[in-house]
């Protein structure tokens, strides 16, 4: 048993020694050994004060000791669900451990993950029974996401990877189902059956899906792992999971049998054998733990298969090793010949020599060198002749009939087959090899004196409306029947090209159909120009013949036919837009290309792209998922004019908001000409009245701060402007000017200042940019007024400040405009801002250097803002050393008032408290807010009534006031602060019955009975005590009144009046004491209170 030591004294001794010295390590080791033998409450009490102080320090032996002790308390000790101190400590230690996840030292990362792996199930169990702990569960969800990222990151250290595997095991056990019998539930092993019905935020089905995803991730890590240590850790994790959840046994032995040891080919045989051994031990444990289990036979079969697999693996490794070490026999030594290649003589090599050689064991660079050197030894002419012989031996592929044989009978075409895709003006499509798609006997004869470079196909023959409709319908049917899932295939299966050689692919049919619809209209005939400059009169005659065979329709019928075909394609795409969105992109790209060509030839063309793009935009966003619609928008060659209006509408819908963000984000990042417009829309959405819309926009822009330009500059300018707009300078100036802003002294009046006079030389330009510019009121967007309405509404103020507050957690510099303009805000605006600041300030923490700088250098008029931030840090916890030093410096250097002193009064000694107490009581003004602050201050300076045997608490009590001492101090300062404020302070004490009990008040009254003089508020205090505690009535009516008579209380008129009231309220018990009065005073009392007579 370890010797009894004083923990605090030992800790002081360790801190007094040289940091990281062997002596300090020895003292801390002995203290750790002692703390493991005593009650955990002692260790928790020490850690509550040590963890906040060391979490931001640099790496040291003491810091490692503290967090190892945290790991011991959380992970090693058994769970006690009825220990509130330990539960509170576990919840409080999550934030410091989350910060350690980003530490550069792998030691702290590993230790934090191990500790949080033990915290995760305990927080889950607590949230099952207490839904009010939902914020703590959200922290654990964030921890889980960050830890899982380490599992896939390539640079994660090995020790951290092993800790992550253990963490995933804990999460999987929590997200799985244990025994259904509640009597078998173990608080150390919570699971999904702990979740009560209708739990407000636990979704059992969703958590079970997460468990499946994590299990798959762990399985992939095991199967694809190339580190034997990680593979062994996963095997052990699988074994522990199956031990606690027997339903996972089939999955585990299936995972073991599916493992391929070839992934570890570069590792030693010992490492591979150790993994097999770990798997075998786990399977043997299953059968021993569940001898009558239903998987007993399957597990035994898996053991036999593992043994056989191990034997085969070891045999393969031994065979490969033997082949690597066996030299290749050479028939006879090479003769000594001349070094020149021309005179070198080569002998035939026996092919049996390399028949059994395993070339897979040769490194790739050596194998490539062997092949290269071998090819150099072959004669060039012989090599070329061999290639030509191989090419001639290849069979000529048989080309199947082309698509015109499948055309409907009523479609009339020219006798020679013509590929419709050649009807394109684009240069790259003019290079299509038409010969491969036709039989050789159907080619148009070419004069021998003309080369292929000058050959041109004749113009195609025009079709009637009926023929065009039939052809378009046929193409649409082929796209639907041959296309994969009714869409353009971008990943054809292997072998499809060989199997369908000679037939157009679904992509080709879709392109053909789209170009017939977009380019085949009579109104667009001018677009189809001659293919080259060699057109002659024969072409014109052919065109004239075509006009005679095809009857022209009226312009109205042509337009109606075009619209009908486009509408048919539009309806086909919209019937399944998510699958056919690529077809829509291809169609609109063709329309955009045609419209550009028409603009060059016709000053007033029919623009089809804008119409159909807007049609898709208006309809598709309701009939598609987020990914397909956003990808469709990004693929458009030109963004329609209505897109940004649509994104505003989508963002206003909570369910469609992610779609709007998925559109705006890539447009800003990838489409530079539209960046400013899209960025303006996104910034304005940060001030949208809907909370979901604002949060979505803020989450989107957060990724660009602070390194991505020019987006970061736009974000900074917009957020600063929205904060400065809260200032009431512009509005108040307008109200104070005679006749308003247009009056003689207004800015627009004849006597008003001109533009150059609106800024003083000693004023900072950025502080007046917004206030003095009346035209800047429209730059915040349509969702906010130029200035907030007064009295301020919290929801409206949230629109102004939420983006800045959210970004300030990442970069506190976003609060700079708030400090600068705070004094110019209306009181109601200030109150709303103070309330909204609470959560961001808590997230930044009391040790943020940038925030501490703003608090130290706050401008005049921002005192209430600074007090609110400091109050957040000190409301539910003791002030940290940084906050304590900051407040002391403000009091000393900037003469801060007593409200600042109130925040740290509890950390002072008794003499300082007594010296500053009158100033604190002097802040009372009758308001409820000040009374609550004074009450909080009294709680911090009065000793804790609970008894404890720890040295730290005894030291803390020795420097604080007792309730009796505080009450006496309040009575003694009545002349210094005034009767009214002293009386209000004493009434605050009466509202704290848990501290100022009846025995405390009796002791205070006895103190003044023994004193020479009585304070003026003494009798008033007695009356309040009797009204509060009826048990004091007997003592007051006898002892206290008798003592007051002996002190001749009637000599002080105010005390005498109070004595009479006290006697009246305690009658008839007070009659015995009243008989002790002299006759004259008794007569005066009876005259004043006849009822007593």
C-alpha cells in the first residue's frame, strides 16, 4: 500500500522542480501511484483545475502526466452511473480532448482518441436517459467525424491509426443491438436498445446504418491494409466485437476467410503468421465462449480453412524464396568475341531454361531493362518484316448492315447512303472516317485525278415533315431501347465495341436525333452551307430538284412542327430527368451553338437556347435530385438569366436549399465571368429571414476563408458592412437635423457638408465608409432594411450579425467592426447583440489571443459588450488566469468600474474583498439585473457551506467571507454607501436562504447586541429575520428585546420606532420583555400602539 501523502503538497513540489527533469518525473510518478489508491473524487477535484490550465501549454512532462491521468479516470475505472462528479467531469473534459485531436504531437492525438473512445459510450448512455444533454452528443458526433478522417488519411501515424481502430470498434458496439432482456443490460456496454421509444434526437434506424458503414470501412481497412500492425489491430477489434455481439460472429469469420495475405507480400513471414494466429485464437474463443452456439460448426470449418490457407501461404512464400535464391543454369560459357554488334555471334538459348522461371519475382525496372536490351539485339529489317507479316495475318472484320435497313418503309432517301452526322459545320466532325461505316461498293465514285483531301459528299435530299417526324421518333425509340437506363452512356462495357461494330451506339443515335431536331428546320436552312467552296451549278440543280419533290409548308406549320419535336424531346427527358440530364445538356449545347451561328447571319434570329434552358430550369428543379440538377446547370454553355432568381427561391425552401448551394458554389469557383453575380447572391442569402437558408449560405462561404481569393475579400467586406450598418449614426443625424436630411443643415441642404467634408482628418476611413455613404444601403441585398428597425427585433438583428459571429469562431477579427460601432448602436440593438454573442464566445474560449486583444483595447462606450463577454466566461466556471489578469489590467490601466471587479471578486483574498465590497454594493440601483449580479457576486465571495477534507478547499475557504461576516460588513457600510443601497444589499442576502440560514442571522444579531453601537438597519434586519424564519420569534421576543432595553434603545428615535414594530409583531411573547421598560417609555409605547394595552 502506498504511503499517505498530501496530493496538493506533492503537486506543488513537482511544479517547483525543473520542468521535464528526472526529479519531477519521479515525484509525479509517486503522486500518480497514490492517486490510483484513493477515491476518484480526489483525482477529479485536482484535474478540474489542472486541465483548463495545461491544455493550451506547449508539450511538457507535466502536461503528459495530466492527460494520462485523465485517460486513467475516464477509461480504466469502472463506470458508476450514480457518481455525479465523475459524470460532470467526463462531460467537461470533451472540449479539451477535442482540441488535442489537432495537436501536432502524435502522443496527444493517440491519447485523446483513446480517451474519447471511452467517453463516447458513456455520453450515449447519458443522452438516452437525459435528452437535455443533446449539445454534448453533438460534440461527440463531431469527434467521431474527425477521428474517422484519420483512418483514411495517408499520413496518419501508426500509433494514431491503431487508436482509431479501437475507437471505431467502440462506436460500432454502441450503434449495434445487444441483448433484448433489460436485466442483462450493462452500463459499461450501452447499445441501441438503451434508446427509449420516441427519443427526441436518437434515430435507431439511422444509427444502425452508420454502424453498417463503419463496419464496412473497418473491413476495407483490413482487406486492403499493407501494415501488419494495423491488420492485427483490426483482427483483435473484430474479435472483441463478436464477443460482445454474438450476432456478428458470421460476419467476423467471413471477414477472416476473405482476407488475402498477398497484400503483405513485402512483410516478413513472422508478421503474416502472427495475423493468422490472432484470427485462429479469436475463432477458438468463439467456440469456447458459446459452446452451444448455432455457428459452432461454421466456426470450426472456418478454423480448418484458415489453417489450410496458412499452410498454402507459407508454402508459396518458401517456393518464391527458393526460386529467388536458385541461380539460372547456363549451357556453356559464352565465347569471347568482338564487342561490336555487327560481328557478335549469338547462340540459340534452350527455352527449357526459363520455362519454370517466375518473372513476377523480378522487379519491374529490371524486367523492363531486360526487354529493352533484348529488342536491341534483333535486326531492324527482320523486326519490321515480322510486324508486317502479323498485320497481314489479321482477319478482316465483317461489317454488319447499316442503320438505313432498319428505317421505316415510307422514309424516302437517296439511293447512295449518306451519314446524317456529316451534315455538320464543325471542323472536327468533317474528319469522320465514313468508309468504316459503309460497304465499299456503295461509295460515291471519285475521279482518279481528285484526292481524298478534296472529296466532298453531295448535299442530302430534304425530307417531308412526315418523314422527318418518323425519323425523329425512330431515333428516340432507339435511344430509349439501346441506351443504358435511357441515358447517354459514358462508360460502355468491355467488348461492346467489338460486338456491335458497324452499328451506331446509343450516343450516336442521341446525337443524330438532337441534330435533326435542332438543325433540320426549313427556317434554319441558311445555316446548312455548302461543305467547301467547290460547289457548282450541279449542286444548285440538285437543290432545285429537291424543292420539287418536297412540298413546302407554311411558316406557321414549320414553327409548329419544330416546337412539337422539341416539346416531345423535352417531355421525354423530364419524365426521368435525373437519369437523362446528360441528354438535356447535349441538346442545349447544340441549341446554343446554332443560336450563335444564327446571330451572325440574322440580326433578329429565333433564340431557342434561352427558351428551353429556362424551361428546364423552371421544371427540372422540382423533378430531380440535387446532384443531377446542379451538374446540369454547370454543364450549360451559358447560364440563363433566370437562374439566380431561381436559386433565391430554392434557397428559401428548407428541403431544396442544398440544391441552391450546390449550384452557386461551383459557379463561383469555376465560372469566373459569373463569379461576382453568384457571390452577391450567396452573400445576400447569409442575411435571409430563414434560419436554414442563412446557415446553409454561411456553411458554404466558410470554406473560402481565409485563403481563397477573391472570395475571402468579398466575405470580409460584406460582413464588415453588415455589422457597421447596425450603428444608428445615420438615422440619428437625420432626426437631429432641422427639417430632416433635405433641410438647410441636412446633408442634402444648402448648408450641409459636401462630400469632401464628411470625414475628419483624425477619423479612420473604414469607420465612416458605411455611415456616410447613403447609396450603400442597397448593397446588403433585398432581405434587410438599410438600418435596423427600432426597437430592435432579435430575429432581424440575427440577420445582420449571424454571418460575422459564425466566422468569428474561426477568425475573431470579424468582431472588430462590432467593437468599433457598438457605442453607436441603439440600446435595444445592443441587448440583442449581447444575447447572440453567447454561443460564439463560448466556442472561441477564454484563451483566444485575438479575442483577448479586443477585450483589452475596447473603444469607449463598449463596456457593456466587454462585460457580457467576460460574464460568459465566468458565469458557470472560475475565471481562467488569462481572464483574471485581463480584468485586473482593465481596472488598473483603464479605471474600469465596479462591474468589472464583480467578475473576479471571488478570486481575491479576504482583505481585498472587504476593501472593494462598498464599491460593488454601490452599483445597486433597484433594477433586477443588478440585484442578480450582486447575488452572483455574494455566492462567489461566501465560503462553501459543505464540509470537505481536501486541502485545496480549506485554503479557498480561508480567503473567503463567511455569511456572518458578509452580513456584518453590509450593516457597517450603511454610512458609506447609504441606507438605501445597504438595505437593498441586505435584502439580497435574505433571498439566499440556502446561505443565510436562521442560525447565521441569530449570530449576526447577537454580534450587534454585544457591540457598543447599533447600526440604523439593525432593527429592520430583525424584522426581516422574524418574517423569514418563524423559529426566531421566541428568541427575539425575549432575549433580543430585553437586551435592547438594557441598551436604552429609546434614545435613538429610529431604533425606538423599530423596537415598537418588533414588539408588535412578536406579541404576546414580547409582553414579558416590555414590562422591563421604564414607565415613561412604556406609556409612550402604549400610546403609539393601543392594541398592545
